[in-house]
C-alpha cells in the first residue's frame, strides 16, 4: 500500500539575517565601525528525517520548542520546500497550522471559506453545500460576514478548524493552535478528529500536551533539535520523552537557589527531594495503586524547635489535589539540628492518569515563618490504569448486584 506521507532523508535549512542595516546611514556607520552588514547564519530546522505514515494512521509529533514539529507540517502542506531529501504526499490535505494561516484579513469569514475551499480544489457548488455546516460548527453565525481581521484568536481557530475538517481531507494536519480555543470547543474538535480517524483519514497531530497526544494517536514521532529521536507506539515514545524532559527540567531547577519558585528564610533548608517506589528506587513514572514515598532531605545550621514539614500535589492543569503536613497528622518533631530526612508515604497511590507536581515546605509550628518552600519543582506521572480512566482519583470502591426480583413483579 502506498504511504499517505513519506519523508526520505529530508532536511530543511533557514538562513537567518543578523544586524541587517535598516537605512543607508546605518549601513555606512556599520562599515565605519567594522561591522558586517546583513551577516547571515544558517539554522537547520530538520536534519535527515525519514518516516512513513500509512493511510488511516493517526500520528502525533512531540518535542520541545524549536524541535522542527511545525516545519514537518508545513513541508507536508507545501508551504515550505525541503532543502534536501524527498517528500511524498498522496491525498487531499486539510491543515490547521499557525493562527490565521490561509485567511485574508480583509475578507469576511464567509469569503475566506470560499477562498480556502477553492485552494483545496473544491468547486463553488461543493463549498455552498457545506457552508452552513462549516459556519455552524465554528459557532460564528453572527460574525460570518465580518472581516476576519476583527476576529479574536479563538474565532480564528474555530473557523480554521471547521474549514479544515469539512472539506473532505484525506490527510489532516493539526498544529498546537487548538490550545487557543476554549475547553468546550477543544472537546468538539477532538470528537471530530476521532470521527475522521474512524472514517479512515490520515492525521498528523502536533501538541505539547502529552495526555492529548496519547489519547488521540496510536504512534508518535519525537523530534529534538531537528532530528528524529524516536518513532514508535504512543505510550512508549511519550514515556521516554517525558522522562527525558523531566530529567532536564530537574537538573535546571535544582542547579541554583535563585529560582523564583523557591523562597523562605533559610533557617531550615530543604537540600534534596526524591520520589521513591515501594522498593526505595527513585522514579518519576508510577501506576495507580503503587506505593509512593516523598523523601525530603533537610539541613538546619542551628537548633530549630518544633518544625513542620509538608507537601502539596498539584495536577498539571493547576488543580490542588492535597496538602498534608506533619502538624495536620499530629506528628510533632521536637527539634532538629544538622541534617536529616523526613518521609511521607502513600501505601497505594489513588491518583489517576496524568502529570502531577510535588511542592515541599518547612515552616514553624505557628505557621508564621516559612523556612523553605519549593513550589511544584518535582514532577511525576501516573500511567494509565487498566480499570478506571476518568477523573482525578480512584475511590477503590466495590460494586455489588442483586438481580433477583420478587415473584409477580416486572
């Protein structure tokens, strides 16, 4: 079967112009000062990238900013041409790329629908047949005859996505712009993407949301610095990417004391935090129901009476899950001096799938002086449960059923 999308040793180079003179006078001054005018610098957005996407496959593309994700989509949609290598695209492409792409700002929403449809090869009659559905999906009935230069970013996204999915795309390209829309519209977009997937469309989806990529995609490409780092099943590749990202993030966050997510008097200093599994091994990936221990290492230069140690767990979207401390638990530490360790252990982790962040703190018994506070510096991830999938926590309740009914009743 012929691939829907094929990249064969594709590289893309951009030329960056530095310190280009903006006037003749500035150019002369630069020459007198010995500066070069229009100094050029090469930037390789992609380097020797090869992959194939089969018809009907849903593929996510992940990676940090500047990794080359959006460049891949622009090459597929022919907005850009490769510097070297070959690209094969077989099928009608619908694309939702950067905000406002493909729209003429002076044309109305209705006129831009016709313009985009014509670019995609649809006749005026075909567009007219789909027009009401496009407008209705975008929820822009009141504003469809207003020039799009007056649209908000959310309105741009709604119209762009609606046009992309209603023009019978065989290949749908979706960039991170979905993050601009409101939650209800995002959910509607994801439902439509799922419908297109069931109908056999090929989908390439770029997002910084690991949860969204894993929910939508069966396969993931991981790009970093323009190179293809991994290509495989979504769960495996996303787990590798998150572990790599967290390792890099932890290294940068603990490298100094000036981070703006840490504060306190310093009378007690938290010098290390580890997340441990049931065997005492440090981990960042856990499963529902596994043991989790938060281990806090501290140092007090002098004797401190009745300190309180605590922690907080937030979900990736900022939801505060819990905030236990030694005082709430009735666990009084008489005094500390020098170095020591405090542990908080959860015998069976009730959190469902998602990304979470641990904060740790040490303060006085009266809660009037914060000795040291680390705000959400320690991430971990809970992998999907084979049982429950929805919500934040599992209550670990039990179901029962009595199917018997009394005689004579229906």
